[in-house]
């Protein structure tokens, strides 16, 4: 679809409702959007392309938005293929067009497009450089590792629009969710899952970008995925401040469990109920054997405290819990308070392995006592669960 962002800025992005896994790993029940924009002025700039899966639809949108105009510039904010797959086509289609990108992005281009001819057709930009289109001027800010090293964002000063690359993105196709974020009641949920699973490791780099944007008057944020942020921008910027500083967004405790035959699950659910009875403001639970691990990662970062319950397995820990902890480590999980419940029929080992994996993460406090049960929860285990619940509620969130 082609849609007006303003009278001069057009949205030419495309929806992908056929995609099952974004980046071949994240479940996207509402599909995905690949956002792209055109600025029509004395000079015409196309901002990013789209995924090749929806190449024909994007080309049609571009032609419609251009009318009888020819683009002068193609600005590439991010080289990931879901945004840059049509770069070679666009350069071939419009021989007079100049490609604008960071030096790192220009170096990457031949890796994706073998034999691409770039001589005399590129403009490498750096921090603070500007591109004047007439009444509109783009100012570029480097955003390395948000979430690739070649990323930049651009700020259009006349209409105060931030083109934010992957920052402020969200899972979901526009057709299924909303075009404007103010109409999207569920923005934070899927934006949080998107942020922590894609950018979670790079909190320092996101903080650096936020510092560059501080004091900039922004009226709209146009990301490369998901709705256009058009109202109450302090809310979205505030969430990114919390997320990227690894702060606690919601007071409460997240209980995540991995159970083989149901015994560990029963103990974890009973523990969650004990927390609720003791007045914990929010208790969220996840069955790591069946629930989306990406949602588990999201909740682990959302809350300041987490309790892990896992069965022992092959003298280690049951594989879904191992996978979950590996993901947390990979995404930079830190500054949290964690409690442990292990289960083992003859030689409990899950607690030891969970402690070891948590020990590789920054600023993690493991609360005592660790609860160890044998096969099934028994009456004598309840006081131990009560003691862990009290310790978790009394412990400060790191």
C-alpha cells in the first residue's frame, strides 16, 4: 500500500502475512511489515527497500508513489536483507540514482549482490552529515550495533521525522495490527518481544543512540517494522530508555519452568500461587517446553525477579531450560534477582547447572534457599517453597 505520512512523505512498505518465522526463529502470528518511505521534494529520496519475498509489491508501491518522478537518492539505513533486498534492482532501474549509506554498509553491499556496479554511484555519510532535498533535509546519526554495525538513522528537520531503522520496531503486519501506533493497543507487548530478542544484547549501543536523540524535537518515528509512532512519543522513548538500561519495567516475579513428566510443572505452579497469596503484585508463568521461548526472554527482562524451575536431565538440566538460559545469556540478561527450584529422581543436577549458567551473566543475584524436590512435590516441600517465596519477595530487584 502507498499511504501518506505527511503531504511530502509517503509510506511504500509491504506486509508479509505468509511468513511463519521472522529471522527463521521468531513466531509472527500476525505476519511482518517491511517499511520503506519516499520523500518527494526538489530531489526525491527513497528510504530503504524491502524483503525480496515481497519484492513485486514493493516495486509497484514505489512506482505508484513516484508518479512521473525519478528518485535521486536511495538511502540505506540498514543492510539486513529484509530491508535491502531490492537495492540492486533499484540501482539498475534508476541509473541516475545515488546510493546513500554508511561506509560500513557500502563495504557490505558486494557481499549481498555479487558483481554490483557501485563506482560513481554512492555517497558515504558519517555522523552529522546532511542531505538536502529542497525543503527537506536529512541529518544522519550513526547507530552501530542497533543492531548491526553498519546501521544509521536519519532525522528530517523540516517535519521533525525520525527514520529509526530497526529501533522502535514491532512484530506484525500493518494489515493485522495498526498503521499508526496510537491505534495499536498491543504495541508494547510485541515491541518488547521484538526489542529484547533482537536488540537486547546491545543496550549500551541503544543508550548511545538515545543520547544522540536527546533534545531533538521529534513529531513522528518511522521504523523499518511495525506502526508509525505518532502520539505520546515520550512513552515509546521512555520504554526504550528502560529496556536499554536493563531497568525493571513491571514490578513482579516471572516463574519459568521446564518439566518432563509434570512434577516440576506442578511445583512451579504451586510456587506461583504461593507468591500470589503472599501479595506479589504480578506473577507471570511460562512453560518453557511448550510456550514461545522468545516470549519467555521478553518476560525475563520485563520483571526484576525470576524463578526458574527445572528437571534434571542427563546429569545436567532439562534441555528447554538450558536453551532458555543460553538465549538469556546471548541477549545480555543482567541486573536481576533469580530463585531456583530443581527436581531430580535420583541425583538432582538442574540447580547446579542453572547456577553455573547464571554465573556467566552480569549482575545476577541467586537467592537462597534453592528448593530441591525428588520426583514429585510432597508436603515437606511446601515450607521450602514458602521460604523461597518470602526470600524472593524480600529481595531487592537488582
